[in-house]
């Protein structure tokens, strides 16, 4: 069962990393919106 636990842990790591990346992209998008306003420079 240890191999399965390791697999689950790596899935959690991947999901956590993906969430972190998405959060970073969202934060940058919000910065852009704040800078250029809605319907601005896109």
C-alpha cells in the first residue's frame, strides 16, 4: 500500500502546484485589470 500512498501524495502535490499557479495567474490578471480597467488593454 505504500506505493499507492506515494502516488496519492504526488497527485496532491500536483494539484497544489496547479492551484498555486492558477492563483498566481489570477493575481496577475487582477493587477492588469486594476491597471488598465475593465475592457482595457486585452
